[in-house]
């Protein structure tokens, strides 16, 4: 529910305490709801986070993580190993593993395709790290990106592919949606004739729990434009990808 509006200072009786400010998470959620914006686990909500609120979020997550540890009957007072665990987890979630939710996309310099390059380019393997939104278990994998530019395409630096991939992957999600989101972002920025992405990853929700299968991995792909229509181009990309894997 939206936070209650504060009465103006002139409407409060002398000595009446100012109402407590809602937590940062409630304020951010209120902005998202008011704007009718989705805020799923893999959405970027940076446009609705105001300066200073990430530090407040960390304090909230720390308090709630401390409650989780207490519910697990862990004595964080006398156990030196878990004394600062709640703070460390909060910092890890906000500043690192879920950072892609809370910060804007890194600056990406784009260059016009002056030389009218139109040959296949492959970037990868790019190492990516994410987390399964079902169990918050780690996902570790590699991504290969194939680009077939045209004279109107924007060219971006090699390292920028890795930066964009890291920004997309640093959120709780499922692999199939992550690859599609990465494809959407690159399609919009580069505007190539063809775009292909393959991701292969280990999921710790399978390795660590459930079936506890340590050997299985998941591979999925997105093919667009020329890669979807031209079987020879698709074969060329996949054959070069296999060579890089070997």
C-alpha cells in the first residue's frame, strides 16, 4: 500500500512528533506502482531509486537477513563466523550480485560503421555470473555473441559487450529470460542485420540441492535476423563457437 501522506507541519499540534519516514523499499515500490512499472526480480529499477537510497536498502536487507539467521537458530552474537554475516550479505546483494537491478546501464560509446563492415563478428566466451530467482542459487556460465553488422549499425567496443552482459546477468532470473534480455539490449544498440547469442551455464540449484547433479549444464540460444533465416550463417557461427570451446 502507498505510504500515508505526512500532515503539513502547520497542521501538527505543538510537540507532536513528525511521522516516521517510510523505509526506502516502500518509497521505491510506491514510485514503481504509481508509474505502473513492473518490478520483477530481473527488472532494472534504477530510474526509481533516489540518491542515498541504496545505502538505506542495504540497512533494510541487513536487518531482515539478521532475522533470517535468528530464524535458523544461529547465535550470531557468540559465533564469530556469523557476527557480521547479515551486513556482508546485504552489501553483496545490493553492490554486487544483484547490482544490475539498482544501477543504470554502464556508459557505452557507439561508433558509426564508417567502413561499412558486414562480416560476421563473434565475441566470447564472456564469463557471466547470475542467480536463479527460484532459489537464489548461483549461476556461472559463458556467453558467445555473434553480430552481422550493416552500414547503418552502431559499433561498440569489445569490452562493452562484457559490461552489458554483466549488467543484465547481475540480477535474480532464469537463464532463458536473461539471454532474451541481452539480445534485446544489443539489438537496440547495434541494430545489426543478424544477432546470435549462445549461453552455457552451471546452475547451483541443481548442483547444490534437489537432484544434486554436478555434471549437467544448460545451453540455450537466441537467433535473430540473418542468423534465423540463413542456415549457412548459423552453421558458421556455431562451428566457430565450437572451435572456441575446444
